C-alpha cells in the first residue's frame, strides 16, 4: 500500500484541520450568554441576580461621580430578549443597566444612590452572579417598654414545577413541607411576641435566591427552611438539621447537592469557591450568625427527636450537620435547614402522608424554636449584633 501523502490527500487533511480549528474557535467565542437580569427590592435591601449560560470570568469595580458599580463579564453575549434597563428607584439603586460593551464583553451597571454595603456571590445551576445591596435606612426604634417581637421566616422547600424528592408511592416533598410549614406558622403565631412570615404559602415556585432575599428584607431574627430528605438507599431514615458552613463530609454534601439541584462534583467544587468561603468565614457578625445558627439547629434537632420518639419508636437521630446550602447562603440572620424525615423510605413516606405526623413534626419544630428564643439573651439578636459591631468601629 502506498503510504505517501498525495497532494489531494494533503489538501483534504488541511481542510479538515482548518475546519476543526474554526469549530474550536467558534466554541470558545460562544462563551457565556447573559440570559436574564432581575432584582428584588425591599425598604433597605435589594438583591440583583444576573443569570448566565456558563461560568463566567468577570471583573467588578465601583466608580464615583456618579456612584455606580459595574461588572464586565468576559467572553459573553447578552441575549436579545433580556431587558437591558431595569428602573429601581428605591433609595439604594436608581437602576440596573446592561449592554454589549464590546464584541465579547457584557457590562452590567448598578447605578447607586445611598448604600451601606454590598456583597457578591457566584452560584451554579443555573450560573448566577448575585449582588446584595444594603441600604442606609435604619429600622424604626421600638417604643419604650414595648416588647420587641421576634421575626421568624419559615421556608417550605421546593414548590410549583419543582416537586422536590418524590416518595415510592408518589408523595411529593413540596406538598408535605408546605403543610408542615403552614401548621408551624399557626403554632408560632399563637405567641404575641413572635411575628411569622412565609416564603410561600401555596404551591408556587420561588427561586432559592429569592427565599433568602425575603428573609433579609423582613429583617428576620430566624430563618427556618423545611425539607424532606431522600436517599438512593431505601432503608435510610431519620431526622437531621443543618446550618451553613464549609464541610468535607460527603453525605452532608450529597444532601446539599440534592437541595441545590447540582451534582456532587459541582458541590465539591463549590465548597472550594473563594467567594462562598468568604461569605461563611468573613466578619464577626457572620461568626455570631454561624454560632447562633448552630445553637438553633441543636434546639430544633433535640426537640424533634425527643418529642417524636415518644410516639414513634423508629425515629433515628442523625444529628446536627453543616453544609453549603444555596437557600442559607447570604442570610443575614440565624438560619437552619431541617430534614424532617426520609420521603424515600417507604415507612417514613407513609408517616409523612399522615396529617397527625405532620402536625407532630410542626409542633416539635415550634418547641425547638421557642426553646432557642427563650434561652437567647435579649442582646443576642442580629440587630443587637450589628449595633454591638457598629459601636466598636
């Protein structure tokens, strides 16, 4: 066989190489699309979310005269359907603007008014750049001698098109946790010193980043996210309560990955992200928040295990754990995520389908919250921590 490269074969090979190089360069040029920009505005807090089709590289800078914060997202393009001007006008932000700054750079600009601080977090699936803006507006002072109500935000997981975990007999997590959360609201609301808010009170989908924004906007003292657990092992059972922190425990990361709707591989990668670790390990206020979240988690876990064990002998205490849950990331108050039972376990699914069991779960969570609130010193609130930190500066 003649192994020489003929001119015809050489030309064909050259064409193939050129085509391959063109395809590679086109793939690189495609980069990340900016697919959505939205915001949630509250009296002294605003969250802006930029959604992209892929993980971007970006730079950010704050400029003065006029005051503005901009993000240059490299190797990116803005989709035609994205609204490029979002008027806000809430005293913190005048507007959010975006455009194709150059052939391969999208610029997103936040026109600022009066702000106290801002922070930035990047999350995946979908890829989002989250910008939290904190205004200067102070909370109104309580009248002299008046009891300060504790503000609690209850977050029933999933909802709408997101069913959460589905049991062997097709019981949906979203329905179970909504019912538990509504029962929990009713119990807690009986205390005149507690004010309760819900991230959802019906079967609707609320993005994870909006749930945290709701809690922050309400200036909540506590944020409790209610979920039902699931595992590929049908015999997995028990109750566990989480608070936000970095972890190397693979089982904890699996739970967080499922609730975050990402793969375990991405969960591990996220655990190494600098902005995520900075969010968790940053300031004295966040250290305070982490410690108080751990205490809250312990009160709820102990209450659930002790109270449910009186009626249901099979209850397993899986303990208090830590992991990186998107729904807890950026929360400005003590916050926990409760996994009430394994909906993937046939026995526990059957229990979760019963109104009496869901009622007992709600009562046990409420008892844990009340125990924490009663034990906490009056100064140990998020507002108290902020005031203490301000006095040191």
